[in-house]
């Protein structure tokens, strides 16, 4: 993709952006960690985000080897296995139900006694014969053998007792953090911090677009990110062309 863009004249700069500030003259000042700032007529933010981690022993060691943060992406690798889903929000409950397409059983482990997820989703999961629940419990350690997850060490919070859960995989849904802190101006966002955009991917800040995982939407996949970015790029190009045409000095024909 990068080579393709370069072929068509894109300039690729590898640097960390520290802030994007809209100026009074309409340009956006893009500050980098090192080096001179850039000034752009339009900016498309595609800074993605990252799943919130449990930060327990074993999580990093077994990432991609039984520890996953994406059911759609990795569920099919766990056919016939017993899985654990960690979390109590919509994503956790929805993904637990989704994972029963592949798993023999899914145990939802949640640190509270009740769920934050919509009751309808919880009810659907309860009715699913392959989903069960371990409430008031936290994961203390992810253990494995031969490079794969095999067991979770849990703690039952009210009693403080330790428990073990044998699983072939653990799917962690305790939040996703969009990288939306770069834009200095206020841009409208949803309760979880994702940018709200119009159909052209423009945020509420004129000339600043958002595409992919930073944007509030139903799905966060490579295909949707690429689609968003295509729309944003075409819309931003149109915006810049129109602004330049409007600003260009008019040439009036003088009759003989
Ligand atoms: C574990 C996991 C597995 C997944 N598997 C699949 C899958 O199989 N299929 C699928 O379709 N989707 C999958 N996804 C989802 C998919 O990866 C994302 O939806 C997609 O990559 C989003 O693209 P993006 O460009 O918005 O963000 P990203 O791909 O996250 O790209 C963001 C980029 O911005 C850069 N960046 C961030 N902050 C700054 C900064 N301040 N300055 C400069 N650069 C910055 C980052 O370094 C990164 O390169 C998976 C996600 C995860 C977490």
C-alpha cells in the first residue's frame, strides 16, 4: 500500500505527531516529536487505538498464542475449545456469544456482580447453552504450556479465594482506547472518545477528517479503515481544490 501511494507522488515521513492545531488562517499546524512542524490545508487522522490490557503475568507472553483482543479476527482458530472472555460491557457479552460459533464453551469472567452490557445482550448470552458466567472474579495470571494458553488463575473477590480455569484461549474485552488526543481543538466525540464524523469522514473541526479505528462506528476492521480513508482522501482533496479555487484571483475578460 505504501509503495502504491509513493508511486502516485505521496511523500512519506516517519515521525510521531504530538499535536494538531487548527489556526485562524485555516491551516492546521502539525507538531512532530522532532523536527519542523507541517502546515496542511486538510488533515486525515488515522492514528488508530489500542485494546486496554489486563496487565497480568502471561498476557504479553501469550499474546497471539491464546491471548486475543478480537473475536472476529481470531475466533476461528479456537474451534472446539473452551474459551474465556474477560469483561462485562457490550463488547465482551456480544463477542462471547459470537465465539460460541467456534468454541465448545465460553466462560465470561467479570470483576463485578452485574454487567454494564445492555440487558438484551446479557439475556441472549444467558439463553445460549454454551455461555456461562463467573462473576466477582479477576484474572491474576495467564498460564500456558508449550507456548499456548492452558489455564487462568482467578481470584474470587468477595472471598479472596483462588480458582483455576482450564481454557484454550482468552479473549480480553476491557475497553479500547482510541488515539484521539492529538487534536488540540475540541472535536465532537462519543462517550468512549471516538470521533464523530459526517458521511465524508470530516470531524466537527473543519478540514480535519478521521478514518479507521479513531472513528465512532459499528465495525473496526482493516476493510472499513481502508474504506473510510478512501472517502476521507477524496473529500479532503475536493475541499482543498474548492478552497483554492475560491481564493484564486479572478481574471476578468476586458472587451476591446
Ligand atoms: C490483535 C488485533 C487483531 C486484529 N486482527 C484483524 C484481522 O484479522 N482482520 C481485520 O480486518 N482487522 C483486524 N484487527 C483490526 C484492525 O487491525 C484495525 O481495525 C485496523 O488496523 C485499523 O486501521 P487504522 O489505520 O485505523 O489504525 P492502525 O492500524 O492502528 O494504525 C494506526 C497507526 O497510527 C500510528 N500512530 C498512532 N499515534 C501516532 C502518532 N501520534 N504519530 C504518528 N503515528 C501514530 C500507529 O503507530 C499506527 O501505525 C485486529 C486488531 C487487533 C488489535
